[in-house]
C-alpha cells in the first residue's frame, strides 16, 4: 500500500512538473520582443551575409551598398530610407564614432569625392555592408575604411 501511494505521488509530481514546463514556455519572454530596433536591424542584416554584389541591386539576388541598407531597414523595422548612399547620408541624426550603436549607418567616400558607400554598424567597430565582394562584415579599423570614413547617422528613433 505504501508502494502504491509513492508511485501515485511520484506520478503526480512528474505530471505537474511536465505541465508547468509546457505552460511556462507560453509565458516566458520572447527574445525577439526584447531586441532593440538596432539589434533587429543587425540580426536581419546578418541573414543576408554572403549575398552577391550587383551594381544597382536592391534584392538578395544582388545588392549594392545603399540598396542593401534600404532593403534591411524596410524589412527589419519597416523604415523607409532614401535609395542612394549620398541621400541616406542626408537623413537621420549625426553620431560620433564613440556614440555608434548597432543599427546605425556608417558612410564612406570610396570614390574619393562624395559619399559613395554605406553600411550598417554591428558593434565592436565592425559593419556589415554590400561590398564589391558581396555582403560582408568588415572592420572599421582597417586602414582602407579608416581613410575613407565620412561619418555616421542614427535613423532609428
């Protein structure tokens, strides 16, 4: 009789534990919901790492720099930004290098004359952007990028 009570008690404990675990997943916070808009932009941008470069490209079949940032902002956080790098540089709030946050746009003069390249800051002095070799993560510390840096803008409010 004692054995039957123990088995019944163990079964009930296991059942209650299983039910609690099952229902706790319905009420636990979802990681995506706690992401900032900047983190959403970065997460979405990273999904397209490796996509090919295409001059004038605005889709995962092929991106140019500003086509990529425009695509990411529209699809990650439903925010419309201008089409070209130069026009994207005209919007948002200017931020210094020390103020950069994930999701900010970073701008470069790769043609030596005007703003001609834009990418998305991901943190740790790195950005992701559609380079001539496709969508890649790059270090802002590389001399190539340091020499051509123009500034950064915060589009996300």
